[in-house]
């Protein structure tokens, strides 16, 4: 579905990404992980066409994304970014903005179909009960859901998410990712998301790409990517990787300085 | 949400009714009071009595001009506040009025109006406004991207520079020129040239229509430029066109009537409180609201101490400012919210 070849880009002369090759097959969930400053968000911004690549190409269904018109691209790719939306809009008004890519030239009002799609998406993400509340007056978790609802209202084939679980408690983290998984299973939505939490990436992603200093260090299934050698090399911190007893996916455990000292003494 | 469309229609009808009401009121009051039934009679019979002359040669042109200018300034304000996502921006923030003022001052000082006729005043003002708008714009474009925050800062600086230049011009000009400059800067809706009035009407309405082509983009821009791009909005094109529309509306208004403050700042705020933040209704209601506001203010300006006429800018500032402060403190509304 999405195919990135030899991509290099950066801001203001400073190159951030080098020679990125990444494939996002249709109907899969692909996670991008990596240390702070490794270029995860930049990669996402390049895919959503906020940044123009210096070299290489990004193809969506065989078409270069820079050859696709703005409106058409927005009907194919929807982005859930970290930005805080305008606070005085109600949830419903906010979600309805997701229908903008479907407006015809001189159309000013939403059609009944637009309202229905928005309602459906709010129901899916469980924010329908909040539809008349201002975005500024709902909790962080609910706001994230509203953002996802707006992205779904675009009826995209590919959903990009930038750290959808930041600032959320564990219940909401799992809630959001469960929702994404459900959307992936039921609606065949392809998902590419940046995640900070390695264990969530391991649990929910079909494939993971690990970025390090602007390059793809390794990509593959969670089992292939998440082993202690790779992680220690990229993150420069000591970890232990175990198997999650429930899902038997890799589970990354952290080791504090005290524990490391203790180990050293014992040895 | 069906009801939302009806609500918008009701608001529009309300504002249109308000425009008609205040226009009728403004037609009948003045140093010579004309009762409403006489107005109707004068319109119907088309005879050239004194009432007819006062109505059609004195009062109606002013009302039409106030409608056009009030609408233009409020529309320009709401567009710029939308593009900049900053509720404190107004049409004069970007230095466009300063440019127009310099143009007019130079015209007065060099007596260009004696050679080229009185029409050269608005022409010079408009050229000055265009020059500043183009200058501010070109300073803020980097690699084909219009840097909105840069535009705002340069605009504010250009305003300061131009007001200093105006002071300089005033300091070195002669007493009778000084009077003309001060008179122009204070702003007045007295305009003897009917063609200019019709032209400003046309410009304001064309501006309104063009701005509606971008109402959806403005709604998306409220989320931020990047989010708007994610929604498939051609952000650069929208910003550019909206800036041009707002500049032309402002430049045109300022060069014809001088500097009438406050309409472009207060009206968009009040409209946001009344009709909400959706630009599909906000643009139209701001236009009509600005028109109503300026017609009222101009009527006050010419009736309060008849036969002397107050500068209309004084009234817009006093009425608009105090009403706005009152509303803000009474209802505890956040500055940006409805």
C-alpha cells in the first residue's frame, strides 16, 4: 500500500532522514519505534506531505504522493497528530471537519451523508455521547478518541498516528490501541503509527521498524526486532527482553542503575 | 444538525432586517427630521422636493458608503483573525492603513490633488496601501511558504514606521495641509462622489463573495496550518488569496473614508459570541454586522451635536470599545470562545 524508497529529507539544510526504505502492506499495523530525535515524527510528516523529500520517493498504491492532489490524498491518508485542537469547537463540529476532503467545489454545507459518516465514526470511537461538549472540556483520553474519530471521518485507507498513547493512563492506552486493532480487523484499515512504548508496539503491531539516527536500523515482526542486543545498541540502555506470558510476544524490561551496580558486584 | 442550517438562516435574516431597520432610521433622523411615511412618499413620487434631495443626495449615499465600508472592514477583520488564528489582529495591524495614510499625506503635501483632481486622494491612498501590502507580503514569503507569524510582526513594524513617517510629514508641512491631513486621518463618511460610493459597494460585495470561496479553508485553518493540510486544504493558496482579499478590502476602505478604527476588531468578536465560530455563517454575519454598526455610528456622529459633525472614528471607538468591554466583563466569556 505505502512504499518508501531511498527517502532522505530534513529541515533547513539539516538532514534528518537518510535512505529510508519501508513498506507498509495493506491491512497491516506497522509501528515505528526509536529513541527521541531518531526521526520518527519527521518520517510521519514526510508521509503526510508536510515535508518535501530531498531524495527518494513515497508511493501510495503505486502513485507518487506528490502527484496526488491535496484533497484526493486527504481521502486516502488521515493523520492523528499530537496537536491540541481548537478548544471551543464541540466534538461533533470538530469531527465533521474530517469531511472537508469530500466537499465539492462550491459546496458549503455538509450533506446528510456527511452527518451520517461523522455519527458512525463517533459511535465507533465512543464519543457520540460527548458530541455537544466543547473539545476543551473533555479529558485527554476522550480528546484522543475525538481526534481518531475525525481521522476516520475522512474514510481513509491509511491511518497515520503520532504517539497516540502519550499522556494517557494504561487503561486508555490499551483502549485506544484496542480500538485501532478493531478498526484494522473489521474495516481493513492500514495503520502506521509512531509509538514510544516498546511493549505496546510489540503487543499491537504486525511489523515494527526501529529507527536510529535517521535510518531504519531494523524492521520485521516484533520477535525479530525486539531483542535485547538490538535495543541496547540503539537505545544505549540495559534491558532484559522476556516473553509476555499471555500473548507470548516479546516484553522489554528496564534495569535501573542500582540493579546494574548490584549485578556488577556479584559478578 | 439540520437545525444548525435553520439557525444560520435565521441569523442572516435577522442581520438583513437589522440593516434595513437602521438604514430607515438613519434616513429619517438628522438636522432635518423626516418621518417614515414621508420617506415612502418621497420614494414613490420621485418628485424633487427638499425631502427628496436630502434623502437621495445627502443621506442615502452616506448609508450606502457606511454599509460598504463597515462590511469591508469587519469582513477583513474576520478573515485576518481566521488566517492568523489570533483574535487581536485587525485590518490595520498589517500596516495597510499606514501605507494608505502615507499615500494621502504625500498627495496633500505635494498638492497633487490640485493638479489631478480630488479623486487623486483615494487613488494615492490605495496605491500606498497596495505598496505596503505587497512589501509586507514579499518580506514574509520564504521558499513559496507564507510565514504567517513573520507577516504579523513585519506588519506591526511597518505600521510603526509609517506612523512615524506621517508625523514627520506633518511636522514639516504647512498649517493648511496639516488641517487636511488631520481631517483625513480622523476618517469621515462624507463622500461627494457617487461613483466612488458605488465602486466601494461593488468591491465590498465582490470581497464577500470571494471570501466565501475560502470559508471551508478558514474553518480548517482554525485547527492549525498542518491540520488543515491533513484535511486536504491547499493552505498556501488559501492564505495567499485570503491575505489579498483582506488587503484589498482594507486598502480600498481606508483610501476612501480614512481611518475608521474598531469595526474590524470588535465586530468579528461580537459575531463569534452570537453566531459561533463557523466561518460559513461568521463571514456573512460579520459583513452585515459591521455594516449595521457603522451605519449606527455614522448616524450618531452626524446627529449628536447637530449641525456640527463628530468624526465617526470617535463614535466607533467609544461605542464599540465600551460595549465590548461591558460584554466581556459581564458574561465572563473567554476571549476566543462563543
